[in-house]
């Protein structure tokens, strides 16, 4: 069986990841693809527990970037083993809301952890189940702050100030320009309308899914 495709949706909180994953997953299913959606950290029960632990330790200021990188990596390992690799083996398209690219943006660019360490550990835990593409929904820190005010979820990272979000936005842009992690990055202007953003993502995916491998 042909291996599926592993696509990461990236961007700061409020950039439109959840909105677009829903639209794109229905679109791909209509086209006859087998699609699964997931999120990182989490996606499976054990990793969701680690997600809760990281969030709690963070809220109590008991953990810095290195500790978070270590815990995110354990969660990622479990998730890849139990969920991502079997799905890819079964020929499915895996759409994930965040991946190690978020660890690079948050614990690396915004919090000062080592990008090299994040890349090395992530490659070690993901091995052959490494993403085929990263779609970055690029929005300014200002738009991110505004959209998140209307739509608060449980994410402790969303409580950070504008300076933190400026570091995230510029970190994401630098990673996309430099092809961080040996990944194929696509940047979409996330400030356009929901329909326009979806149309751009569909074009990118058509290209990726047409690739012969
Ligand atoms: N392109 C867009 N234009 C305007 N509002 C948007 C757009 N995409 C998403 N939103 C809105 O912004 C908020 C955050 O979107 P969401 O998809 O939850 O972002 P994320 O999952 O990246 O945090 C939601 O209220 C959503 O309806
Ligand atoms: Mg979301």
C-alpha cells in the first residue's frame, strides 16, 4: 500500500488552523481520500495526559523550555507510534493541528530553547513518520490577539502578551524562509477571508497529492 501523506497546519493561536483543518478534511474526503485529523501535543489518550501535565507545570511556573521540550517529545513519540505511523501505513492523509514546528516556535523562538536540540530530538522520535509539508497560516501578532479575544480555549500559551506573539510570528516566518527541520514549508496569508485561505491551501494540497513517490 502506498504511504499516506502527513501534513502539518501551523501558526499562532487564532491563525485559523482549526477552521481550515475542518474545511480541508471534508474537501479531501469528498474527493475520496481517507483522512484523519489530530492535534499535537495530544491526539491520543496518553499524549493528552502529557499535554495536561505540561500545561499545569507551565501555569505553576515549574518548568522551563528544556523541560517542556523533553515532555513534548515523549508525547510526540507516543502519538507517532500509536496514531500517525499506522495511519500513514494504511494510506491515510494525516492532517495535524501543530507538530514539532510549534515546539520550535514556542519553546525555541519565543522562550529561548535550542532549535537544534528540538530538531534532533524530533527527528529521533518521529523517524520515518516525518511530515511531508507544513502549511503556515501567517497572521500578525495583532490579528492573533484580536481573534483569540473572541474565541478563548484552554491553551495557557494564549495568555502570553503581545511581545511573546511577536517572537512567535517572526520565528515562524524565519523557519518557513529557511526550510527549518528539513521540511517543505508553504506560507498562506491567514489574514485573508476563510474562503480565500481555504482556496490557497487546496491548491497547495493538490500539488502535494499529485507528487509521484
Ligand atoms: N480567515 C479568517 N478570517 C477571519 N476570522 C477567522 C479566519 N480564520 C479563522 N477565523 C476566526 O478566528 C478565530 C480563531 O480561529 P481558529 O481556527 O480557532 O484558529 P486556531 O485554531 O489557529 O487557534 C475563530 O473565531 C475563527 O472563526
Ligand atoms: Mg485551534
